[in-house]
């Protein structure tokens, strides 16, 4: 109570997806023009009382994702960063990182 719930569930599975809870006092709207059906992402625009815009993104990238999904996710992030004054991206990217060689 007191929050607006936004969610995007993983298709064809009972696990995965993403969600955001935004206080009702904060203006918010799902930005469907940023995300796509191919990528598990949820993009929500927030505006504070001064009208400053922030785009929040929640990503859930399955570990076995194709390189094409990675490319599409990159495109979504680029688009989101162009849309708002500030962009916050969070979630489970399931990226393989080589910490020894920092790649």
C-alpha cells in the first residue's frame, strides 16, 4: 500500500523477470518504447516534484543468453541513457567476468 508496482515476468517460466516498487508520491510511467519482447527488461520513467526525469531499468539476463540478446540489451541501455536526465540500471546481468585480467 502506498506504492505502484511495475513488473515484467519471464515468458515460458515461473522464475526470472524484474519488478519495481515506486512510491505513489512519485510520478511514474512504464517506457515501453525502450524495451523489447526479446530482452527481459523493464524501463520506468520517474519525475520528481521539479519535473526532473530519471529512467530506471531492471534487467534479468538469463545465463544462457545468446550474443544477439546481449547486443539488443546494449541497444536498450543506449536508448535509455539518451532519454532521461539520469539513468539507473540494476538487475542480474549474468555476465562472465575475468577478474584476474579485468575483462
